[in-house]
C-alpha cells in the first residue's frame, strides 16, 4: 500500500515537471517571436495628402492608397478632400508590408438640369434653385401683361446643365419697378403708333431710318433694332426702320429722315 502511494506521488511529480517544462518552452517561444516581430515593425508618420491632386500622388514605399469619390461644390475635381488616418499620425508597419491610407477625392460639383421656371412664382423658383445648390440673382422686369412675381425667363435657359455654386438669373415681373422692359413687336405699325408704343412701354425712340420696300406699305415699320420679346433696361433706345414704299419712290426725299438704299447719298441719288 505504501509503495503504491509513493508511485502515485512520483507520477504526479513527473507530470508537474513535464507541464512546467512545456509551459516554459511555450513562453520562451512566444517572447522570442514577439521580440522578433517587434524588431521587424517600423513606426511611420502619415504625411498630409489633403489639397493635393490624387492623380499626381507618387507611390509610397510604406503606404498604399485607397480612394473614395464624392461630389463637392467647393473642392475642385480630382483634389483630395480628407484622409484617414489624419496627417501626423504614427503607425507601426511590419517589414515588407504597406499601411493603407484612405483618401476622399472630389468629383467636383454635381451637375443638374435647370428646370423650366417660366410662370413659376419667385419663391418657388428660388427654393428649387437652392435645392440644386445654385446662386440666385434677381432682375426686376416691368411687364404689364405678366402676372406679378412670376418668373418670365431665366439665364441660362431651361434645360441647361448647371453645377453647385453656378449663378442663375431670374427675370421676375414687377409692376412698379422699372428694372427691365419687354420689347414689343413694332413691325407693321405706322411710325407714330410705333413711337407711342415705345414710350408707353418705358422705352425711348432711337434713330428712325427709312428704306424702300416692295412688301411693307409706306409709313409702316419694317424692322426694329431689338427683337420683340427681348428684355432691355428701362429707358433704353430702340431704333426702327420705316418703309418709304416701293423702290420707284426712292428718288423722293422723305420729309422725316434719310433713305437707306445701300449708297452713301442720303437723298438716294
């Protein structure tokens, strides 16, 4: 019985010694590997890439780049907006490995199609443009036939491609603000009526020219210096050309002006 107890104690002691040896060996191997790994890791400082062109970055011996494209109305296309990690960060990199730096790169401002804002109220048009990121400029237009505070037309025209930050001009009808005036169609009116129409619209009569016409009756307006429907500043001058009748009458001097017949002589000679 006593011999059995001694034998059991020896087995337990042997097992303890074996376990201790294995544990010691494992610890030594772990610290050896850790020390080796630690010796092979190098601390690098992340440089700043913000503000640089992504396409112009040169390869880095310890860093690889990962990019993400986003729209930006303030940063030019291709320029780096931000980075992760930040500039100046310290990172440990194992020998032969590359550390990944994520770069956010601008695609420039997002383009949108300018909607048709004609006859839309100023407040609605302004809200739509703000949603597109456009800058808004207002020009008051006097038009007695249009509804108050309605957009008459825009610059650029509807359908144009615009980016965030682009300026869009709204020409808005104001009844009592003499900002811009819509030019009426004067063709076919007699000279007196055409002049009266210009003055009633808030415009001034410019130069009155005369030339013969086989199609427009004598004394009627053939053409005008600005097309009907265009807008000009209040009190702008508009020139008109009045018919002197058929060609065979061009040798008669018109009492109110000069003839336009392609020659230099004002009397048509």
